[in-house]
C-alpha cells in the first residue's frame, strides 16, 4: 500500500504543478504583458491606412531605389528561419558573399561600405542599419524620390536612435520607420522647410 499512496501523492503533485506552472503562471504573465506592454506583446506591428505593413522589430527586403535598403539577410528576411549563416570570416562562402554585397553596395550607396552593409545580422532579421549606412544612401534616395538631398539627410538624422540607456549598443536607424517617414514626406504638401 505505501507504493499506491506515493503514486497518488505524485499524481496530485503533478496535477497541482501542471495547473500552477502550466496554466496559472503563463496566464498571469500573459495578462501582465498585455496590460503593461501591449504593443510589444502584439509584435510591434506597424500599420498604415488600417493595414499591417510590417513590424518595427523585423527587417524587410527593399528593392525600390527611392527607399533606404536594409542590411543583408542570409534568409531573405523569412521570420520562420531566423538565424545567421554561422560562416567564419575565413570561409570561402563568406568571402564570396561579402564580395557580392560589396558590388551591390556600389549600386545603392556611396563611399566605403560599412560593416552592416556587407554582413548579415545574427538573426538575419535585423530592422536597423547604422547611421553611416543610411547616410551613404541619402544621395541615391533623394535623386530617386525627387527630393532635396538635405531634406532626406535631415530625415535620417531625425530617425537615428542613440544608444539604449546612453551606453548599450550602437546608434541605429530603423529602416521601416525611416522609409515610412520618407513616403509620408513625398506626399504633396508634407515637405517642411
């Protein structure tokens, strides 16, 4: 009989822990997050005219010459396969990829390529580029969009975020947000001196 008592006690404990850790705790965390950080809990979705057009947390492929281009992605920005290439700097495949990206850079930007213009992020989904990479694209974007270069350069400055908490990370520009601001700027009557 001691075995049966132990078995029943173990089953009761399993049911209690399943309820507490598998139902109540996740529901509590979900409720708190929904109440405190609803936008982040929903994926930081960006909408225009009632349509979801992306997430400010995920990069998107851009080919339009009148828009800023993101950093390269090893997985074409497919969220289901997030991850880097894991290729070493000495790998021939990595050297080939960097050479191809260097050639592509010459078509979209001016000056010496920045590191983020030649290499993909660890997730392959990074929505940010460095301010230097954004500034290197200003001439092309301004010409293709039919805007004054100084207006587009100011837009980059306005959308450059500093280090988090003043010391974490690097300054960055969210490409989706910058391109949306650029599109808003191109609408008639929205260009400000």
